[in-house]
């Protein structure tokens, strides 16, 4: 069990963030923990990821996490620099890890005389070591995760919205009590059900919750940062990986698309994509449109009253109003039936 004792100021500063970098690293832990075949719903995705690791030489540095295991210094999994960073922003932060951070954290894990060989480059030449690791993770991301990321991001946006509403309406106690079956909250102690036995105290810090599609690979926590204690948990939506192939960027339009005839093809695509809440950037990535084009479609749909917008922290999520949902279900269903 890992027990984290939270004082009142830390609990009051509970926040939620997504992290593409933590997704990539926990997905590697998942592959490492299941060397033969990953459990459902990761089975098909894992076969693809293993093939990419074998066939794309640039991904080789990412295999470091097969050696390091989940018990590794937190500088390898830095705190996300914002509530919804891109993988590029997180890799930039990883590359820029100061040598003094490495020097401060390593004694928490290893004595100077038992430093493992895989960790030594981060002590001897941290700039080169972090650059090589970031390059490997970037290649791994592009090959193994990027094709699924638009759908994953939509699921994570929905998760963040759900948890943020719970936090705002019922407070951090209710949020933590219902977070995950392997995360237990008995004030003031947050317990992660995993080996080994450890105990930490968070005093006047921030608690950052990070939902992860790949959290089955490792229930992670980061306690080395002076200001933030980060805890990951399993997000809903992992089923999107079940068939092992990424979802198409946009649902194929029927031969006679009544919704497109009514509101235009671009706005029809936005409406269909908003069956799960999403940001402008998320919609642009999913639909393959420019963010400015998506913004124009959203403005029109907002004015028509078929879409709503809600702010969650620094992020603005869009979703369907009942009228918009009816358009997608009724007119979209008729179009599909007509073309069948």
C-alpha cells in the first residue's frame, strides 16, 4: 500500500489534468507487465505497439521503462506543465530537466554505490540522456499512440468534465471516495492499493489527479515535487482500444446525408463528433479540420441552440444540447437507414 497523508490546504487545492506523457509511459509499463499478451481491452493495441517497438529503431530509448519499472525517480515522469498539455510540451519539459533535480531525487531511490547502469547517464550527462529519452518517447508516441489519441483525448475530456463537476458540486472528499476501486480515501489518508509499503505526507502542496486510459499498466504517484503530489487513476474509455485499430478520423457519411443537407457537411461532422464533449482543438484533430474552421462551425451551432459550451479550468468543452442530440439521433439515423 502507498499511503499519502493530505493536510487541509493540499486537499483544498485538488485539481485534475490530462497527460499524454504519462499515458505513453504507463502504456510501456502495461507492455512490460504483460510480456506475452495484454489483457482486454488492450490486447489488439498491445500487438501493434510491440510491432512498432520492434520495427521502428527510433523508439528504442523508450524501452528504458522496461528496465526501470514503476519504481523509478519522478524526474522521468515530470508533473504536467498545465491542465491539458500536448505531448510536445511535456517532452520539452522532460528535455529541460535541471541536473539539480536529478541530484536531489536519486538519493530517494538509490545509494551512490548501488546506482543502476540505466540510471547513470542521467547523472553523468543529463542533457544528452534526457534528449535521447525524449526522442525515443516521441517516436514511440507517433507510432503506437498518436493514431488513437483523438479518440482517447475525447474520452479523457469527458472524464475530466465528469470529475470536475463532482469536485465543484460535492467537494474533494466525494471525488476521492469515488475515484477508483484501487484508490481509497479515509480522511486524511489517500491509499493506493499497490506494492510496496510506503507512506508520504503532503503539507501545503497541491493534489493533482491524472486520469489515464493506460492506468492499468501502473497506478502511478509522484511525490518528489516540492509543490505538487500527483496521482493517476484508471479513466473510463479504455474500450476504445478494444479492436486494436484506431477509430476513423470522421464517421463515413451516408450516400444521402440528411444532416449534412440540413446544416452542411462540416457542421454535421462537428455535431456527430460532439456525442462526447470535446475542445476546439480536439474536434480539429478528430475531424482533420483547421481550428478556425471548427470555431466557425461551433459559433453557428451555439447560435442555433444545438450546442453548449462549459469552462473546466482553463479548458472550454463543447457538448450537445438536447436539440443537437435529437438531430444526430433522428436525422442521422434516418440517413443511415436510407442508405442501407
